[in-house]
C-alpha cells in the first residue's frame, strides 16, 4: 500500500540583484518657478531665442539591492511620496531599470 505524499511547493520570491530607480521631481503646473524664470531670462540675454518657458527640477538615482521585483515600484513610490518630493507643490515620475 502506497502512502499519498503531498508535496508543498515553496513560494519563491524573485529578488532583483541590483535595480536602479531614477526619480524626477518637478514643480506642479501653476507653481511659480523662480529658478526657471532666471534661467529663461539669462538665455534670452545670451541671445538664445525661441524658448517659451524653462522649468527647473531635480532627479535622484537610487540603486536598490535585495528587494522583491514586484515591490520595487511601490517601494520607490513610497520613499518619493514621503521624502523626495513635497506633494503640495511638486510632482514626480519614476523609471525603474533592472
């Protein structure tokens, strides 16, 4: 008589070896951008015509290690919401490279 053996499959989590996230932070539309205005004015004075508007911003390159691939986007969004961007006056976009 053979015994039934139930095999339990372990759930494997696919970890990213090294992932880079780039977060671009910029002012929301309608928020005054004094730095962008200064750059625009300087470009005009230097003779560069045809530039309608300049908006300034910043970006962060973040190298991540040992995170589940499915959780990388949520992780980067969370740190962007909490620290990298001021949600009152700034917006952000993310790029995730594996």
